[in-house]
């Protein structure tokens, strides 16, 4: 057996030479479209069910492929248990929705109990939309079970995805990307309460979407660095930094996770023109809530944010000892400003890797990494998806 591999044509682009004995190009195109369509539906289902039912969304009952009623969580746990026997082969992801089939996702969306949540995304005749999604699912199953597909099947899934997903794509784009500052004159009770938090250990800011359905609360943490030194071999600038451990924050302050729809982060991007130059570094945690959930639960959210600030204050008092206890929210990371040269001189670029919160199978489903922006063509172009620890394209 001679298994031939693809060859990259040029190092700086994403073009490949495909061996002639590989599958026809339509199979790759179909896989690309189906991967994106199915995961777009997963994101929609998560946003809506998490917003409507908070952490209880995982216990909602749906019909399985066998026609039985089971909770989302029990279906996922059963399949995850089977998959874990071969966990060394793939990325272990515990998010329940990634373990539902496309057929189960479609049935959930059109199930009578949940139809009211999704009707606005499919304002046309239910039977027509479901049929179009089922057609996509039929081609997906043919590909998944390694049956040949027709070239015009590609045109069908493209057309059907356009008919069924365009409102969803606009919704996801606006949910992820477009946030305006909330006016300081805002007189709503939740805003006045949360705005009254003392900004001693983090700064807090508020944004909302254009329709004022969603609110984003951004916590900005200052990063303290120490033990700076120049690497004698590479001229890189080495240092250590105290940064907030977002996994610990999400684990210990449950109300922030329970009532938010998703949580993302921003990490510092920094350049130095000179090794002795000082830059202030910051890391952000962004909590996105539906306005309705925030109005109902802002007292609990305030309590957690206040407790978080106090805990950070305690941690700050131990920084002089340059070591961290296991229960501290702050952690120590080693970081590097890499030395870079170009025709007219040189500069130092911060490696952001140590500042990223690692997505693991224990991360809450609400944590979406640094997915804070996407293009309008989310369905066809996104390289990142919630819950996935790697980019799926360049």
C-alpha cells in the first residue's frame, strides 16, 4: 500500500497539490460545508437554550435517533464514555452539543416544546425548512458512512444552507462581534448596582448590542511582571508575570457562569522598540448576558464580582513573596518578548501563548476562548468555533 500525501505548493499560502489517486474534490468541499453547517446549528442551539434555561439546559429532554426521550446530557455522556476508550486519537471535548447528531439537533429545534425559541430564525413554513435541513442531513450521512455522493449534491447543500441559515448567521455575527458602550446615564437597576463596584483590583466596563438584548461585562486585569532578563543566546527578553487564572475564576464564582450565555477573554498584544521600554499589560475576561437574565440575577452577579475583587486583593498582598498558593486566583507564568529583526532595525514582540486560558474537557461550556470577533460570513469563513481547542482552518 502506498499512501500518498498532499504537498504544500508554497510555504506562505494555503495551497496544496493533491495526489491524483485521492478522492474527488467534491468530497472535500462537502466535508467543509457540512462541518460548518452542523456547528453553526450547535452554536445557535447553545446560545438559545443556555439563555432560556441557564445551567439546566443540559437536562432538557429530546428525542434520540431511536425515538426515545433522553436528556441532552445523558446522550452526550453515553457517547463520550464510548469515545473515551479511544481518547488518544482526537481532542477530548465534553460539551454535550458536540456529541449530538445532526438529526438530533434538527429534531430538537423543531420539537414542540422548544419550537417557540427558534421560530424567529425560521419564519417560514416549518415543514419546508425541516425538509431542507433533512436533505442536508441525508448527504451528511452518505458522506459519514463513506457512500459516494453526486457533484450536484454540493449545489444542494449550498442552496439549502443559504435558505435556512442566513438569519442565524446574522444573529451569531451580531452576538459575537457588535457591542456598543452603554451610556453612563443608564438608569436601570442592574447597571447602577454593578457600576457601584469599587474598581480596586480590576476595571469594569459595559457594552450592549444594537437591539439592547445582550450585555457584555468586561473585567480588565493589570498584569504585574518581574524578574526581567535578556536571554544571552537569543537576545529575547524573558520575564515572569502574575495573571488571573480564568479557569479558577469560572470554577469558584459560579453565578458568573450560571447566568452568562458565554465567557471569552482577551490577552495582551504588545511590542517594544527597546529592551528597556516599559509597557502596561492587561488581560480581560468578558461575560455576556441576556438583558433579561441580568435584570433577574444582577444581585448574585454583583456578589460574585465583589468576592472576586476581594480575593484578588488578598492575592496581591502575597506578590512580594514571588510565589503562589494553589488556591490563589493569580498564577505565575513565564513569558517572552521575542527579538525580531528587519531591514531598518529590530523590535521585541510579546508571545501571547502563556496568557491564553487552555480549553480542556473540564472547561465550562460557557467558555469560548478568545472568540470576540468574527466576519459577517461566519458560516463559510470562521476559523474558530466555541469549545474547540484548535482553529479548524487558516
